[in-house]
C-alpha cells in the first residue's frame, strides 16, 4: 500500500470518527443510559433537561454546570412520557442551601410536552441551585422531585472531549510522520537524541 493510500484511508477514518453520531451523542449504547441531563419523575418516567445561555454561549447546551450568572438562561424540559402532558406541573428554581426562590412557574398543563423556563437575568450568584418539579395531580398526593446544578463556575471542557482532541492531534502527527520524509527524519533524530541522553 503506497503512502497516498495510507494518508487517504487515515483521513477517511478520522472523518468517520468526527461525524459519528455515537461519538457526539450524550445518550448511551443499547441497554445503557449515560444521559446525565435527564431525571426520573416517577419510577420509569423521565424528563430530559437542557440549559442554554444564548447571549453568553450561543448554540451550546449545558446540564449540571451552567457557566455564567446574571445572563439570560433558559431551562428546557422535555417530557419523555406523554402522560405528563395531561398533568399540572409546577417548576421552581432555588438557591441552595438557603432555599431562596429565584424562579417560579405555577402549576399548569403543558400539552406540547416541552416547557421552557426563561430566567431573563439568569441566576444572581455563583453557587448551587436546585430545580424543583412538582406534579400536581387532580387527585392524590403532590410529588416533588429535584435536580441540582452549579452556576457561575465558567465553562468546562469535559475530559472525554479533551481526550478526543488529544487523539486527533496525535493521529494528525502520526499521519504527517508517515507521509512526510522531512518530518519523519526530524522526529527520528529527536527520538535518537532522547535515547542517547
């Protein structure tokens, strides 16, 4: 196999990884569930949650770590079970551990299955917050579930994403090493000096 084919096949493999849905998806493989942005309202009944800060971080999604304070923040909830569309649901966001209310949406039915809480000024200070979701059935007990998030700690790059970047850099350098005689010679010289030391 000549060098041109090696480079072409390597680039095709890298592009396959970059555009692979399984690399970028935040769900899991069949039989697993690694989605950290969903939580259980009742046993076996889930709600998916995504946070956005469109003014500070356009087109980026957040979950347990929201990077900025005092900026427009949207908390979006998608019912994964259609039965919640017929139930009244109340939403509240509190600063913890004080329990100070930051946002409140009275109980109502959300027939579309998607609820967006718009906090025009975001959350007021760095720290821990709790999202309270309360199911208010026509009969029976209210059910209150919680999901926490941290705000104002800056945007973090996940270790998985850092490992993916490192892999691409290493793969690119390796392809360059295989395909460029001058680069290969310099690397071999450098490795030779390291071995001698």
